[in-house]
């Protein structure tokens, strides 16, 4: 096979990989949505219906439920990690970017609560996920907090780890109590960071 033929083969293969990646993202988004409403033990057919595919497609990408859970978790962490710098570029102020990112973080934490029992199980495949979460998201949160402090919108010296733990704690307080609104309390926390003008 000539170099031109090999290059042509690679050019044809790339869009397939991009399509496969997009298809996998659709599956992961569908699984995350189903996990929030029905828990991680939801039937695979429900996830397939949400994604608009057959169950065989899900099993082809994720042979076990554990594979799917890990992939959903990592996918959501990556989305959050990428959102931080993007929001800093596109938001009116760093404080606005921080607020929007925390909204996304709250959505993630709510999904993660559905995964919590599984993530704390004895299955070793879940062990690295908490470290991965901190490694990817703590620097992003720190960048947002530092930018908001540099702009004079919040006091400097906020600790990203402490802040993320606080948000997670506020969200975890809800459990099954309809009178408890974790996201509203998080908004109060964000508002409390703002410096008086």
C-alpha cells in the first residue's frame, strides 16, 4: 500500500472515530440522566431508550454496568473541567463564570449522589475516581476563585477544596427531604462570597 493510500485510509477513519466519540457521549449523557431519576441500577433498556439506541449498542461500548458508571463519572468530570476556562472566556465577569460553574458542579453532585453507594462499594474499579475528581476539578475551581478575587469581586484566599466540600455538603443535606433545597442554599453561599460594593 502506498503512502497516499495509507493517508487516505487514515483520513477516512478519523470521521468514524469522531462519530463513535459523539455516539459514546450521547450514551453517557443518557445514562447520567437516567441515573439521576432512577438510580444506577436502572434497566439498561431505559438508558438505551433515552439515548435512542438498542441495548446491544450500550453493551458494545460498556460491557458491564461498572464500566458504564465509571465512564459516566469521568465524562461528567471532564465536562466540568473544560467548562471552567470556557466560562472565564465567555462570561461577563469572573464572578459570573464562578456562579455558572458552580451551577454545573451542583448538577454533577446531584448525579454523583445517585452513584454514591456504588462508588463506596468494594469494587476496586471505583477506587481511583475520587482522586481523579479532585485532580481535575480542584485546579479549575481554584482558577475561578482566583480570577474572581483578582477582579475584586470576592475576597482573596478562598480555598478551592474547602469550597467544593462546602457545596457538596449543602447538596448532600437534601436526601429525601422535600423542604430542603440544596441548590438554593448554594446560591446563598455564592452570593455571600461577593464583596459589598
